[in-house]
């Protein structure tokens, strides 16, 4: 089976929200999250689920998960087509529950991507 691939999405307004957010993180936090992305690509989604690197949020919306000390980072993604997965954006998690506004934002980006690429 072909390995999966993650890409971030550059929005219609020209912003790549994931990479813009990633640059604001402390170096260790950034490195840990990128390591989760790379390990998930290399090992596959089943291993990632078992290792709790990824979690399903709703139908075709998932989060990549990393933690350094008390800093909890999350990045939403969805399955685009074939082996391609699109990272919508990331955020620093401050509470146990994933904020509804972050989920809604990921859905908004996913829908924008669909309108652009699924013609």
C-alpha cells in the first residue's frame, strides 16, 4: 500500500494557516508536532491510532496530537483523495475538551478545499 502524505492547505485568501501557526510555536513543540506528522506518514494511520498520535473528531475530520511538557498542540486534517491528507490548521489546546470553534474552523477550511479541488 502506498504511504500516506500530509499537505497543508493554502487558503483562497493566501494564508497557509498551519504553517503560519507552526512558526509561532516554541522549537521543541514545533519539532514534536512535525515528528508526529512524519511518523504517521511513515508508519501509517493504524499505528498512529494505536500510538494515540491521531484521533477521530467526526466523519472525515481528525486531529494530529502532540505534547511537550504541559504544551498540548493539535492540528486538524481530513482525507482528500487516495493517499493524500490535508492539514487545515493547528492550535494550542488549553482545556480537556477540543474547542467547538476550532472544529468549526477546520470544517470551514475542509469545505473551502472541496469547492476548489472537487470540481
